[in-house]
């Protein structure tokens, strides 16, 4: 069963791309007493308030019509950011050649956190390179990953 975030992602992806930007991720979160539907977008030219506003206006009626969320929520459209979180396989493929920081669920080689160059990504396994060594990590073992040098 797809999550609310995945349903919205699938629902709005074509419309976001028609606005000339890429859909990076969608999150549906509860913060305090409020729910937030956060849509993260990206573009080679960067993201500004105009792109966020245009995407928000384009997707709001689509989400309202499909009504995939049974709670009140705030819609926020924002940039994926320079230190964007890597969640989907396509995020890791995009980040090849960039510096990343990963946190693991359990330690590997005596550590739970690594920073290095994401030198390879294939079949759900990434290779993180350091000055004199490298490690291979399965996506299922990663608790959190971010680009640190965009």
C-alpha cells in the first residue's frame, strides 16, 4: 500500500515537470498539532520563490480534486536545497561524483557515520570513496544520507 507521500508524488510528478522543474521528493509530516505536505523541487538553474509559487498553484487543484489526504494540512513547495537528503534510488544516482554524508542504522567497520565521495551507485549499493579506501553500503542499511558538497 502506497503512503500518502508516494500517492501525491505519483499524482503531481507530470504537472511539476510541465512547470519546467524536477520533483525531488514529497513528505507528509505531522509537526506539533499540524500536518504538512512538503513538495521538494529542483532545477539545473536553481529554485526561487517564483518556481515554488508556480508549482504550488499548479498542483494545489490536482491534489484537491484527487483528495488523497483525509486530514487538514498545509501545502509547502520548496527547494530541495544544497544539502538535500538522498532518499530515492534516483537521488543516489544523481549524487554520484559528489561528497555525501551517510548515517547507518548499525555500525560498519566500527562506525555509523561516513563522509566521502559517492563514487558509484548500482543495484541498490553505493560505493563511498575516501583518500585511501572505500566502502560499499546497501541502501537498506542507510538511516540518512545528504549531499554535503553540492
